């Protein structure tokens, strides 16, 4: 009897151990965005056919909730026979003579141009690889639903990692997408509500400047631009477009997908996107206000950072065809501050 009780006790302890291990494994799967599939969903063919349609609709809805921009028009990627490629607004009359007179009359000058709306079918065609589309993030009221930072050169991965570190330091939720070419990437920051583009772009400048102040010696050469690319809508224009991710063609090569900070694609892209955290307007304002003393003066490097880095007693400046400052012995934060002090707008450009 004692032996049976002992074996029963051991069995109960083993069950408890296995339960804990099971829970740890589930937590690990969630952490790495690996979906746990139940057996009953695999064998039930009738439910599968229904759930497949429902799954498509859910994914399109999730996609649109994150990549939210102009819905009254979108851009389509084109490729010419000579290898040129680009994007142009989708038009109902494109290449339909006599209404369309391309290339004699450019789209921008056409009085018959009729833009196509961004529908669920358009999104679906993009995701399955039928076409590649671009989104105009700047809305007509000059607000936007996300900030995207474009990196596009050989050292883009190192720059993205440094930028993500700045995001983590300020508790800014950021997602990395490898571009369709595989030679660059976008860092996406999704927002809880439509936010003035000017404020969102200030957040981008804060994050970029914070990254530069920490690693000035390495630079940020791969940084290309912010999306939205303008604070306000240009007259007669729509602002810059951004190519949407998860297009089926590039995905086969591991591109146009979301990756972790080690540049490894998430196994389940949709599960990852489902758990993406969005940034609130209040958090954006707090970060921007802490780095801007007022509306006219930009101060991306905090004063306390300069104090911590110890200000130099003496600086060597050489006058030649310009002023040259010796960087040896100067902190990255202090160098970035000097750059800000010597940077001013060019009236001729404006």
C-alpha cells in the first residue's frame, strides 16, 4: 500500500511538472510568434472551407487597420520593357484610348483621370501577388495613422538595429519590415488614432537624432526618408506613397515581411501583426515635448545627456576653406549638439 501511495504521489508530481513545462512552452511559442494549431481544426474539412473565407476577411481587416491611409485612391507598381519601374495612381481609364492618351499626355495633366478606390479586393490582389500597390499615408486633413522610417543602403541592418534601440529606450512600439528588394527596410510605428503628420514627423526626427547622438561615429547613411514625407499636403498632390508589405511575390524570397531585431522573419506574419502594439497620441506628445523646448527651437539632445557626458574644457577649431572641429575626445551627444547649432535653413532652397 505504501508503494502504491508513493507511486501515486510521484505521478501527481510528474503531472504538475509537465503542466508547468507545457505552459512554459506555450509562452515561448507566443514570444516567438509561433502559432499553436489544434488537431480538430485540421480534420474538420467542412469548417475549414468556412474558416478559410473568414480567415481571409480577418486578415484583410487586420491589414487595413494597420496600413491605414487614403482610401479614395492608391498607387500601382509598373515595370517597363527597358527595366524601368515605378508607381502611379490607379486610374479607371488607364490605357483605354481615346480617353487615355499616355504617353503623349502624362497622367498628372490628364483631365479625364478617374482614381480607383482602395477596396478589400485590391488588398487581396496585392497579398496574393496579382499586383503590387502603394499607399498614400497623408490624409486630406493632414493626419496619418502610422510613421514609417525608410532605410535603404548596404549598412541598413546596423542602422535599423540602432534605431530600434532608440525606440525601446523611449518605449516606442516599432516593427521592422524587410523591403521587397531585400536591400533595405522600413521601421513601422502604428498609431491608435489619426494624428497630425507634423507631430508624427517630429517623433521621427526625435528618434533619428537620439540614435545619431548615441552613435555619431557610425553615422546613419542608410536613412532615406520618413513617411509621411510631408507635414502638409502639397497643392494638387497626394504626398509620397509607400509600398505595402506582404506581397506574395517577394515573400517567397523572404522579402516584404516583418522581421525581429536579429533580422529573422517571424514564422507567422499574421500572428505577429495581430499582437502589434499601437502608440497613443499622449505618448507621442510627451516624447516630442520633452525634446522640443518650444515650437521654434529644436533640441533633440537633452541637456542632462550633455552633463552626463562631461563638457570639454577646450575645443580645437581649424580655419581653412571652412571651420574644422577635431572630434577626438568629444562625446557623440556633444558632437550632435554642435551639428544642430551650425545647421540652418537655406533661404534659396525654400
